[in-house]
C-alpha cells in the first residue's frame, strides 16, 4: 500500500470513528448523561491525541522516523521484541514510568523537512527520542561529539567550563563537578522560549547535561518538555521527561558511550 493509499485509509478510519459517536439529546434528565458523555469524549480525545499525531507524523516523514509500532513503554514491561529496537534498548536505560519511547528526528519535525539528514551517530544511542505521556509529548536527545569535531570548531582550544557562559546563554542553576575518572559534569536548566518571539518552533522548558571526557570528547543529553509550532507531536509535557537527578544519573551510564 503506497503512502497516498495509507493516508486515505487512515482518514476513512477517523471519519468512521467520528460518525459512530452519538450524543443524547439534552432534555430533562438526559442532559446529565449528555454532559457525562462529552466529558468522556474529551478524555478519550486527549488520551488518543498523541497516538493520532504520531501516526500522522509517520505518514508525513516515512517509515522508521517515528517508530510508533516498536516504541517501548517503560511504564509497563516492554516485550522482548521491543527491546531489540534502538528505542527499546534506550528505554531500558531510563527510569521506570518515563513514558512511551519512540525514535524520531527533531531536525525533520521542527524544520518540516522529511529528507533532512540527521547528524551521523557517534555513540550507540545518539539521536532523538519522543517521550509520550497522557499529558503530552516531550523529547530526549543524546549526542556524543568527538574531539576532532570540537577541535575543528574551537581551533584546538577545546571546551571550557560548561557554566562559564551560563548567564549569556540563558542557562539557569548551572552546576559543575569533577568526577572520579577526571571527566567534568555540568547540569543546568534552559527556560522555555516565548512562542511570540520565535518565528520557528519554540522549545519548552528543558534540563541539559554535558559530560566532558578526559579524551576531549563530550556527551550531551537534553530532556525537553517539547516544542510549540509546526511538527509538534502533542502538547508540551508539564515537566521535563527526566528530573535533574535522573538526568545526572543517566549521563554517567557508560552504555551511552560504548
């Protein structure tokens, strides 16, 4: 079935679902049942909105960009099959109850560019992951940057303290500490962007962590409540998908570097 046929099939299914909804007339005691029915319908719509957006994104960007079929739910135990996907394996590294994890491309979503090529992965889990919860969709991004790329960008100077330019960069609560292996860990918060001031999709609140390794490379993780604008897969999460403590623990997991 080609993409056009799939799109038409999904549209037909959604149309049937809407046609099947019947609201009772609001007369006398029936108004109570009508109100209850509307409440249930709103709840079902909110619960399924994320899934519908995920299906739509899959149709737009093609198979494999949003792996809704194999995203691993860490709220319940993922199946053995889900663990074989990259998203499923990444879900195993996250705290229980984080949400439904699917591998996506934020570059393609935010730029609305289905053929945009994401950066070549360096680490085994490099990439972007959607985190779907009942209240919305957030994102976790993982990226390992090798020393060669850093030297090319800084002229061989390397990276300094991640909190050095924190006020200028808008970072809040930035802290650093040296780990026992000699690496430097920085953690901070980035406040949400004002949609009125951003013509491009505006990012929500996020927690960030950077692990600067002794060999000059570094690992970055961003845990965002989502973004607003074209391409968003659902409402912003109320809080980032990981707490500061969870993010600090995750970025020290050696599995992200192997």
